[in-house]
C-alpha cells in the first residue's frame, strides 16, 4: 500500500512538472539569462572607465548581481507556485543561472559566488548538520568546487569537446542536488527528476546558445576580415578612416585629452631589397604584435592601424601628447631591445614618429592627420629614429 502511495505521489509530481507556473518560471529564467548577458556588457564598459581596482569592483558587482538573481527567482516562485508539489523548481532555475554564467560570462566574481553559494545554503540549515550530512556535504562540495574551477579555466575547451560539457553539467547537477537532498531529505525520486529536469533544461539552453554563438562567431569572423589587415593583424585603413573620424567627433566635445601617433619603420625598403619580401613581412608582423602587446599590457586602451605599407597610426584616448610620447618611447625602446635574427645576423628595428593632441583649433580630422604627417616627415628628414611631438624633434638614441 505504501509503495502504491509513493508511485501515486511520484506520478503527480511528474505531471506537476509540466504546469503553467513551471513554464512561466522557465521564461523568467531565460529572461534573466539575457539580462545577465546584457549586464555583462555594461559592467565591462563601466569598469574600463574606472581604471584602478576595476577587476575587484567588477567581481563585487557580479557577486551582488547573482545574489539578487537568486532572491528574485526564489521570490517569484513562491508567488507563482504556492501549493504545487513541484516545490523545488526554483532551485533548478537558480542552478541554471549559476551554471550558465560560469560558462558564458567570464568573471572571477561569478566563480567566487559559485564557490560560496553551497556554503551559504548548507549554513542556513545548520540544524540538520549530522555527521553523515557533514561528510556528504564536504565530498559534494569538493567535487563541485573542482568542476566549477575547471569550467572557469577551460570553458571554451569544454564547450568545444561536447562530451566534457555534458559531463560537467551532470556532475554539477548531481553534486548540488545531493547537498540539497541531504539538508531536506525529500523523496529520492524527486531528486532524480530534478536532476533530469536540470539536464534537459540546460541542454535546450546550450543548444540555442551554441546556435547563437556560431552565428556570432561567423559575424565576428566576417567583421574581422573587413576591419583588419590580413598580414599583420592590425586594423586596416578602412577601419582607421571610420574609427578616427568617430573618435574625433566624440572627443572634440569633451574635456578628456585625445592623442594620436603616426610612425613608420625606418629603412623598410632596404629590408625588402636586401633580405626579400618574406623577411619584410615578418618585420611588419613583429612590429604590430609588439605594439599590440605593449598597448594592452600598459592598459592604454590604444589601437593600432596599418594605414600604408610600413606606415602605422596609434590612437590613445585619455592621453595628452606628453603622456602619449612616453608610451610610444617605452614601446619603441622595448622593440629596439628585441632584435630579430636574419640568418646569423641580428637586425634592430627603429621607427620615426609624429605625435599630437587634438586641440580646439582642429575643425576637422583632416587637419590632425596633416599635422601628424608633417611631424612624421620632420622626424625622417632629421635623420630617422626620431620622434616629433607638437613640432619639437627628439632623438630616440640620445
């Protein structure tokens, strides 16, 4: 008789899984995920403007945001599903948010929240902390922590693998639901259905996410081909014409400084004539890669464009000409200090450069470009390996 009652309760529970309220909560979850992706974009752009401590601030924002999401989903479920036997639906929706974010939004705050959440859940029910529960929690928490850390570090590889993605999802769900079951001791059948519920739900989300991801990657690939120089990886002339004009239009109205640099590689034609075009290509690639790396490591937010054969343009937002010249000089010195080997011969690369800052007399971008062009040629005509900043020539070698 007891078995018949259990089966009856189990069937009623499964039927309850397909209620209108569950469907509404599913829609809520999808909406929350889209909002989180949108917030990820906003947070990234906001923290870029902060500068110092931007990573720590973004971690804190994500911890608070995920905490708000957990409370929102639990509160929404308590309103919608007061008398349903599917009383653990909100937990799966919360787990779906945690799992989706750790895979798709790369931020240490999300990792920290995923590691703290099981402790908070277990601590809130400390009255059920028998020895067996404590041991079970520690084992599940250890497994869950390992999975979450691995996802944080190797998310792209796991997604591309397919099998490892599904394996991490299953282990994540099982570990979490054993922790919850250990605290509340509901029917094991309910726990198994909830694990299956999570896997099916996340599988559907994963399918659509991959579909959107593939379309986005194709779009990014096409956009990259259109905007970037195929040989060097720098942004190309078409991209420069668009970005430079847009940046000028924005910064001419602001009090924030904007500096620009134009440089070319000294004696580049001789490299081509002496060693061949393949060596010339390698020099171009080395210079661009070096500038991109240094601009990134110095957190300048600078962009480099290839606007001619061996001629390049750098945009530095938030830098006056003095600070911009310091950045370019440091990058140039490091480049000079890393000679390239051609056969058994070391060849050092030097550049000639012009630097200027946008000022109130610049009525259009053409004026800035012409001024930089004249500064660049002043550097070259003075003997090369020089930098002209607002009309004053400096020798890099002195």
